[in-house]
C-alpha cells in the first residue's frame, strides 16, 4: 500500500497491492486508523465538486472490512450474498440460502451417508433418493482425497446425471421422488472436482452430454414451471447446477423465463430461483472462466436482454438496495462492457440510469450502471447523460457542510452536531500535538495546502457507491487521501473517508488519525509532492510517524507493534531501506512505528537533522545521514530497546512542552495555561473544577491525559457540569479526553471528570486564548 501521497497516474494499480497486504491479514489496517472522534480522531482532505482537471496526488488507505474486491460499488446487502455459486454448506447449520430452501425437517434426522459413500451404479442412485432429506447431502461437499475421487469420478457423476434425466420426465413439482438429492450430488461433484481435480480427475464429454440431457429434461418438465414453494426448493438448485456445469449459454432461455414470470407474489423458494438465475448471468460474464456460451446466447436472442430490463422496471417497487431486482438489474451493465453486446445494451442501461433516482433505494442500481457506463464504455457520458454527475451528486449525497475553522471543513452524508463538534476538536487538537512532537518552525515555504476538507460518507456502502465518480478515485479500499500539488494555487487537500459502521453505536471515521498525520507531515516535513519524497526510501518515516502520532495522540497502546518488537525481525539500519515494493504491511506499519518511536525518544537530535533535510528536499543528504552517518551505529541499542519494549517498557518521548502546574490554593480551580496532576475519583463520582474567564476569550481548551481507569470530561458552562447537565462532553475509553469551547462566556465556568471507572493519576490542563 502506498502512503498518503501518491500520483493519480499510478493510483489505479495501488489498491491491488493494498489487497495483497490487507486481505491476507483481515483487518490489518493499523488500529490507529479507526479512532473514536471524541477521543482524538483527525481527518484529512476532500473537495466539494467534480475532480479537478489536474491529477491530484493521492493514496488509497487501508481497506475497510466491507471493501469490494473489484472496485465496483456495492449493493446494500452485498455482505449477505452467497459467495460461491458452486459451493454448498458443510453442515445444515451452516447451509447456504439455496440449500435452506429444502425441508427444515432434516434437523435432528439421522443423515447417514455411508451408503452413498460406498455405492456405485444404480445402488448409488437409490442410496441418494433414500436419504431422509436433501440437506443430508451437505457433507459431500467436504470430501477430499481418495474419498473425493471414489465418490465423484466422472462415471459416478454420469450415473447420477442419467438418473436425474429419467426422474425428471415424471417430476411432480416437489421432492417426493428425491430429485433434489440427485441435483445436490451433482452440484457437490462439480464443487469438489474444482477444488480437488488431481484426486477426482477431469470431467469430459460423457458428463457434458449427460448433464445437458438431465437439465434439458428437468426444465422441460411441465411441473418445473410451477410457481410454488415445493417446486422452487428443487428448481433453485437446478438453476444453480446450470452455473456449476458451465452451461450458462445453453439455458439462457431458462433465465429469460424466470425473469419474465417473476412477481412479488412468488413464494420465497421461487424468488430464490430467480436470485440463482442472477448467478447464471454473473457466471456467464465471468472473464476468468471458460466461455459458457452466454454472450452468444444473448446475441442470438436480443429479447433476453429486453426481458431482463423489463424485469427491473416491472418490479421497481421492490428495490431497496439489497433485493433481487437490484442485484440482477445492476448486472445489465455487463452488456455495455462487452463489445458484442454493447449496441443492444446501451439504450437499456441509459434508460435505467435516467429513470431512477441516484440516491435512496434505487441508488445501488443506478450507480452500478453508471459505473459500467463510465468504466467500460468510456467517453460516452454525454450519451448516458452522466457528464455532470460529480457536480450533481455532491449536494444530493453530502448534505452536511460544516466549517470547523478557516483551515478545516467537513462535508458529510450524515453527522450529528455533536459528532461534527467532536471531529473538529479532535483534528484541531491533533494538530497541536503533532507540532509539539515534531517541533517544526512552520509550513514548508511555498506549501499552499493551508486548508483541509474532510469528506465523510455514512458507511463503506455509500462510499463505494458515490466516491469513485464524485472524486475520481478507486473504492476497493478504506478511503483516499489526496494531497494534490501543494505548490499549485487553488489546490485542495482532501481526505475522503467513511464512518466505521461496523463499530456502531461508537462513532468513528475509518483511518482518520493516521491519514491526518500524513497531511500534517506533508505540509510541515516533506518538501514537494509525493513523488519528490519517494526519490529515496522514506517510508519508514512517512508511515512510522503517522502510526506514532495517531497512537500517541489517543494515548493507545500499539499492541501489534509491541508484539513485533519481541521478534526482533529487523535491524534499524534495515528499516531505513523500507519501500512499498520491498516490504509487507507489518514492516511498513508496525516496524515503521517502532523505528520512529525509537529515534524520537533516543536520538531526537538526529531526527531534527533528518527533518531539516526532508524540509529542504535534500533527499540524498537525508539518505546519507541515515545510511552512512548513522549507518549500523544504533542497531545494537535498537535491539536492546526492542527487548524492553516487548516487555511494555517502550519509554516516553523527551519531555514535551507541558503547561506549568496551577498555583491557586484551591485544587479545584484552574487558570490560563496550567495543569493539575494526579487527579482522581472513584467509580460513579466526580472531580469538579472551574476557572474564571476574562471577557473576550475566543477558545477554551480542556484536556485530560495519563493515569489509569476511565474518566469522562463534561463542560457545564456557567453551571456545574454533570452527566445530566453538560453543554459538551468527551467520553472516550481511558483518560484521553479533549474539549474545545468556542466563545465561552466571561466569568466562572465549570467542568468535571466523571469516573465511568475509578481513575487515578490523570493530568488536567486548561488553555485559553
């Protein structure tokens, strides 16, 4: 994954690298990047309209848990979609939706499949039909090795397929004759053979000929068209078998028939059959598979596409973002992505894009179709009427426009007044924290990124729907920081993000702290744009300082990095060579954090010298300092420090600027720019405080840090502050709390720390200007 600053010219390829790092490790995104706004979650930048003509410098940030893998917008309930059309559940309890359509009576039934495992020929067919319920076939999907080869060799598959053809001729519209078990056996065979080809062997012409005969017979059976729950339970698996057997083109007519007949009155199992017809469509356009003949079928019969589009318009009232109409309707975009089908697909896609609203229940459909039109039929936005979508979408989607101060603005989809206030406070205070740690002398001369815009979508789903076209970015990630060209007049720095909806009811903006540090680092430490800073290896610093600031600011323990410290994987001199091409995410983030923390604590003067060179754009001079002047000289001490850090003794920064102790005798009273240490309260009680403000105070900041337990900060204005009487509050885990009050009243004002959990050793600081 690249850092916060990367050229848009190379951006398209970056998310794939991010996927390699982050998908393999799950939620590998550094913990610092999902920070509670109330505690100290910073933000980055964004814009309010169409992307600028000049390509900005940008970086996709670590993936969200819900991130799509193909860069396409998601449907609202995409996480609930079955992930493998050929797979089946391993146990009845873990059954896919399709298998669950069969009788629930299997629960508690003795599903002894030893007879199936041992049988062949007609005995195999009889053993399958004799199973108490179709769900008894589920364990077959787990077979491997010798068992897989014995049960699912081609001869066995042909035997069962031939039996399905025979049984289908007398199909009664239910599973009374055990047809469902035959279908599921065949599904299991294709699934297991695909995963264990060496054990099972290849499938050839005999099975292809047989499976076509059995599917022909089943779909020709009159009762296979019954719109009943009983028929749907078998039908939906037979439709899935089409895709399992790669016969999508041959049975495109079945898909057409289901789409033409579907109504909202169909029973659940029949609706599932329609959903599985969508899998046949999806598989028919899958470029990673052998040609299933689906495209040729659509060429031969254009009414399949028109029936498909009519299915959407006829059932539009059902659309809610995660329904079968939306999921199948958005696949119409594949038509304009295919050279052979583009001509017949264009008017259908254009009609749907312009027929339904871009936001709300129909948003997933329209925006997915827009994606296909923009990405796979490029240069034709005027035909589709989408050229001005970036401008049109901003006020429709980002309905919140909040100014924190002259240097910071938030555009959001849905944030409360308190969330906005907390976010502003968080960012402003992290800015101050950053400068205390870095001790810079101001922005790099000529850097014009004086203000930042934070764009916050409501969740990843909405981010995936809209951010790609509104800001010209990829969305298979966790957000995007765009630095742009910091020396260009009118350049807008932005961080395009989304709420971490999986953490609700806690409000967090994903990746906020880490990415805001990138903004600050780029403005105050790194001359020029991203490419300039990458002329020599600087990633240990770029990502390390982002991790260090984000964890330290929120007073959080970086557990992953501390665990890595005990492994002593790298020497410090090796970490100075880290790049995005030679390192994995553990080295980039965890070891970057460790290297930066060590250098800041143990060799602050070297850091000052290094940053002076970075600020001057003297990349070669900085490299000489790291690799020759320092070289391997600190490696031994770094190894000793790692041992201590692994034991949770990582040390602290050299004394940072700290407000002086308050001198007023009453320990409850504060004054301008002073602190009180060792503040404490028992669980459920308060530590009350107050101060007397002169007239004209523009901003009062109250911060709490350190100690143990969990203290929450409340501000009551001119009356005592309690949990039930507060004008503002900061209620993070632990004791790291901050409140910034704009234009407080003159005279006595009151605040308190409430012991959510008994706390001791906290430091409370007040500052005003």
